[in-house]
């Protein structure tokens, strides 16, 4: 069996999606790019989170074709594959329909950067990508094109949910957790009035400091 | 004891109702139709979720009369029985008062289809059935009549809660989980503005693809 | 040690308050009246829920004076004692600051009966009692006077929280769980519009049926 | 290894932050001042809550400089250190981005005292401190200056989150838990109208009684 360590990592990280309440039933999925760069490990389709094991993970190439595995790959595999093909610095991708992020996505509204934690992690607003149907490269194209214009490792896909990226599967999972956390807090803040803006210069200072302190590169 | 496997399945599935927070105290119930079609297994009335066992499940006929069991059947048994009598393709029924679905039901308002996950699972809006009193066939009639006009496997009963159907008890539980999930997300989206509509053609495309990929037939 | 069985019951029931998220830190308390009627068992003051044991429960008389126990009784003991003195049919009392019930209480607004589950359990609106300071009989008087005019086993005390009663400690805990459940659902319903009313006759029919089916008497 | 008991206490208390849902990923931190007063124990930076042990805690002096530990101290260490330097009666400090408290902070709005539990614990409103960048003493100065004018052991830092203090680490954790609890309840109350005010005299009576009953001094 190929890639035993990455299978283990990707399988185990799915527990963070349930721990933080980001997923219901079998929705949501995580992938990780293999060393070498031309394969990735991803969740199988329709398997419940309780039953995920390193062995049940599947391996795909960058066209999203199944290379190894007893199950079908996640129905979102094409979007993961497109992202890996076009963003060589990305080694992890996460997709969820987490409640608050998806609510912003349903309105097609970016999440404004009004929290210092959001400046730290996202370096500005969390942007919205286009409405796109599943079944081809449209979702992947929307992810890559939208992220190109932002420092955010998260993108809200209109009427759909959220995709996050990272230089590791764990970094992408962290981005998914923090995206829902700030999506919820900014939503709650907005329910009773307008949050105060943070000056763009201060957002830059917070982002630069955080990325250096934590040793993370832009987007990852 | 009849139907040991179905008793085990129906008993165990109730853990999903508590895991996803769809029920409080002893509210909520699941049933499953037996092979052969003229009996079903259902939760006993007023037993706490911690104490449910395969043995405590009860067996009823399609008139809702107790056939086997030490406890009384769920007080919602008549609605389950009516549904099985009039929808031969249904093999599982779930009833909950889950918070967000019941809130839409309290306003008598259908949940609009503004999420791709909702197009996938429900094929359009989640409709509202009539106000009906417990104690006869009124609730069952409302369920069957309302579902007849929709692809949704879930129906919001006005001022009451939600009923879902499936071609298996597990499919009906999945519908109950996803119904609350989209009820909550669309509620949250609506709190700060109007969600963007999804074009009816796109809803059809998403629904058709999802039902084929997952091998599910309409309504189930 | 007196009343070992009741100590065990009251101690164990506190786990339901944490399970349903009705309490934070050490807020919230449950009591149960002893057979014979002139003593009750109640939570000790300031002890965390993890550390509650049958032995740490305290016994008080109907004036709220400590009869047995190593800890001080709950700071809400006077309100429990007043309720037992004036409502001989009550054998259990619960107090929480659960979020949604307390939010209605902070506005001094009764929860309207717009859910069939609320008609079942509460027989109408959940009423609001007066603002009252702790330290005398004012809270107890407010509870008893307000419940006298309603079928509800729950009363929202203005700017404070909720008290529930039952013919057993478990029944009072059920009322506290269901009170928060309907407080939340009706709140959520109201956020996006007006819930549809249920006709008073239908509320009566639902309440009468539920109390008979479950063998419970009015208020308990 | 210095301070084994305090390391154990501070490490263990972090479980309360996850239990009450006050933190996501590695955000949030607790510190405790050592006997003698010139050192404190604090969470290491970027370590997940599951992996915290007494041994992984770090020891700093009151300038925030690392004295003992294998990890870097929390990135919020300077704010903890400033608070200990300027508030000699404080022996515990907690920082979180808990959702509802942070939402009030994002609007720069103090939480009004409309719950008796809030009068008990906070003696009035929970105030808002200034917007301040991390990396120097600005956050610490904002905390100390804002708390000086209030009885509240909690301060909302604008666009950021909440800091709480106590005469022990446990007391500061309790303040963080209760702060989020009242932040949420008052938020929910405000969603459907205006909460009723509590008269200032009654707030004083409630606060005085609670602080005496529980043997706590002002601010701690």
C-alpha cells in the first residue's frame, strides 16, 4: 500500500472536522499531496467519519483519477485535483459545508476582516468564489481564481460551502476551523449592529507578524 | 423474538439523533419496515435514549397496532403506520422536533433551496404540511399528501416538527440530519439578508447527478 | 445518613443539566422532597458538577434550614423551600440560567405557545414572574404566585432565569430541559417572522391528551 | 523543575476552555502567578489542547521573559505579564476569543448588566478596552486601564477578544466561562427586543451579597 504515513495523517485529521462540528453525516473531505507532488490521498465517498481508517483512504493522481483504493474517491475530488495542479505550493485541501461559512456563501457575501484573529490567519476578508456546478473543473477554477487575489487560505463558494488550502493537510484543516470560527463571530457581531473596521495598515501588521511568528508562508 | 436484525438497526440509529442534537429528552423516534412489508419496528414510548435496546423496540402492523413488545409504541406510531400504508417504497420513517426545522414549521414557511447540498438531497424546497392534531390519521395524511408534490424526503409539519422518509431507516435518518443542517444554514443566511437563489435548472442538474452517483431513487 | 436513595437520585439528575447545556460552572440546582414531606435534598453551594456525589448533597427542612450535610446548601435554597411549603403536590424543583429561557426572562416576555410540544408539556405560554432579589422569600413568592395562574410547570423569573416544578425531581428536570428546548425553538422562529398561533382549543386538546397518555397531573 | 503544582493546575484548567467551547484550535491561554509573586506559569505557544501537560507549561518573569520551558511562551505573554506587574492582587489571567464576547468586542460595545447572574459576578457592565496591536505593552495597558474603572473581572478588547483576571487561575477561568455565558444570553435577549434594566441599587445589592457569600474580594 502506497503512502501509509499520509493515509494515516489524512484519515486522523477528519476527526477535527467532527470535533469542531464542521460536517454533518458524510459531507466534507480532506486531502493531502504526497511527497513528489503528483499524487494525493483523499477521503473515500460516502463513508461515515466513524469508519474512516488509513486503509480506506484513496490515492488519486492530479487529474483526479483513482490510482489506489477500494472505494470511490470523494465526489469533490476534481476540485482538489484542480487546486493541486494549479497551486504547486499547496499540499492540503479541505472542503466543508460548515454552517456559518456556508451562510455567508449563500448570500454571496465576503466575510469582512473585523477581528484581529482574522487579520492574523486570513490577512483580510474571506472572499467569495462563483456559483459552479460539480462534475467538471468549474469549482476548481473558481477556487484558484478567487484565492489568487487574496491572502486568505479560505474561499467561500457561492451557495455551496468553503474550501481551504495549506502547505500541509493540517494547515488546511486549521484554516477550515478558523474560517468557521470567524464566520460565526462576525455573523453574531453583525446581528446587533455594524462591527468596527480594522485599518488596512493594522491588518497588514497583524498578518505579517503572525505569519512570521508562526513560520507560515503567504496562503499556507 | 421477531426481526432481531431490524430491531438492532432501528435501536442503534437513535444514537444519531442524539449525536446530532436533533432530540431532547424522549422526543423523536425512528421506525423501519420489516422485509415482507406488513410490519414495522419502532421506538417505544417515553423510554430515554440511553436505555434503548434492540429488545425494547416494539413491532407494529400497518394499522399501528402492537404486535410484539413490552412497551407501548411511540405516540407517533399512527403517523408512521399511515406513511407505510400509503407509500410502499418507504422502508424508514423518522420524526424529530429539531430546533431549526421546527422553527421554520412554527412560521409555516418552506425552506427555500439556496444551497447546493439542499439541491442534492432534497431536489428543491423542503415543504410545509398542514397543522394536524395527534390521535388519528391527520398527521399521516398531511405527510403523504405534502410529500406527493415534492422530491424532498422531508416535510415540516406546521407548528410541530419534521418527518422524513427513506428506502431504509438509515436513509430516513440521513434525511433528518441533513434537513436540520440545511434548516440551520438557511436560517443563519437569512438573518443578515436574502440568500441568492439557485436556478431551477441547476437544482435539477444537482439533484439528478447526486441521486445517480449515490444510487438513490426519487424520494428515498 | 438520611435519605440515601433520594440523595442518589438528586445527585445523578444534575448530569442532565450539563448534558443539555443548561448550566455553566456551578450555576443551577435540583432538589427533591423526601417521603413524609417535611425535608428535601438539594445541591450544595459552589460545588462543581463533576464533584457532586450522593454524600455531598445536603438535607434541609421546609424553612430552608440545614438538617444534614457537610456543605452549605445552594444559595437558592430559600426559593426551593418556599415552593415546597406552598405547593404540597410538588416533589421536585429545578433552577437554571439556561440561555434561551433566560433571554426571554431578561426581556420580561412570556414564551408564546406556538409548538405542539409546548402545548403538550406546558399547556400554554410559559409565564414570567416578577423581578425579585435573592435573600428572602421574594423569589419563592414570585414562583408560586405566577405558577398559580398557569398550567406550565416552568416560570421565567425576570432578569434571572427559570424555575421548574414536578411531582418528582425527574419530572422537574424534564420540564427544565423542555423549557429550554421550546424557548430556543420559539426564539429562532421569531427571528425571521411571526410564528403561527395555535388555537386555544387545540392547545387544550393537546395538553389533555398528553397529560393522560403520560399519566401526569396538572402542573406536575 | 520549578512550580510543579502550579504547572499542574494551569495545565488542567485549559480543559475548561475546551469543555465550554471558548477556544478553537490553539487560541486562548491561561496563566497563574507563582507564590512569591515574581514568576508566572503560562501555556506554550501553538501547542494543541490535547497535548498540554504540566511539563509543557512554561515559566516567565514579570517582564514576560522565558525563565524555564522547552517551548516558546504564548504570544499573549506580554499582556499577561503587564497585568501581573500592575495588578499585584491578580494571580490568574485568561484570554480567549470566545464567540459572543468577541462579537460584542467587534462592535466595541460593553455588555449591559441585565441579568442577576451578571450583577453577581461582574457587578455591572462588562467594559470594552481599546483596539491595540500585539507586540508590546499596548494590550496590557488597555486591560489594566479599563478594569481600573469597573468591578468586572472581564474586559472585552475591541476587535479582539476577552481577558479575565482572578485571585487564582481558577477564578479567572470562572470569569471567562461566565463572561461568555452572559455575553451569549444578553445577545440572544437583544435579538428580539430590549432587555429590561436592573436598577443600579439592585446591582449593588446583588454584587455585595454574592461577593460576601462566596468570600471573594472585588475584582477577584
